[in-house]
């Protein structure tokens, strides 16, 4: 029913717990109105609380909405994967924009965390680094 507005890039702002719960519902169930979100939540909240939360997410450009009869229907502007990718990218970019010690800390913590979590993931990180180096080398050739 709703089409995505590609020219409206949402900013990866931090979300509160209720905003996250609402986004998860919309990613799982798709386009919904306020009543449907209220009914699907695992906790009793006022209709107006959910209506305000949906409006806040719309103003953050995380949702688009369309009026059908007397109700607004809301849908995410990004998939969950796109949102996670944007958030992770902004997080890393924030560290890389800082002085050298913070950059080194980011890389060190990333490698350590990945290594502790999953050795295969560490191998995957190494592969991605090699691929990226090849891409950069190809771009630099005349």
C-alpha cells in the first residue's frame, strides 16, 4: 500500500525501548495502524501513547504513513538490516573522525570482540579486509 520515499533518508538516532518495540513489530508484521500496534504489543499501553510513539518515529523519518479513512497506517522506511547497517556505519564513522588513539582503540576492540565471539567471524573479517584492499588497489591504477 505504501511506497518508500527514497529521498527521505532516516538518521540513525538512538531509539528508546518503546520505539524499538514498535519498530520490531512493524518490521515483523508490516504496515499497521495504531490499534493493530496496540493489540500486538506484549504490554498494556494507552492508545495515545502508541499514537505519540508512532508519530515520533514518523518525525524521525523512520516510518512513513498514509491516511486510510480515519486512521494512519505506518510502515518502516528501511528494513531492519538497512537500519542496523546505517547505525553501525555511523558508529564506526564517529570513532574514525576522532584522533588517532580512538581509531586504534576501535580496531583493537573490534578484533578482540570478534575473536572472542566467533573465530570463523574473525576469518570473515580478514577476508573482507583483503577484498577491500584489492578494490582500493584497482581504483588507484591508472
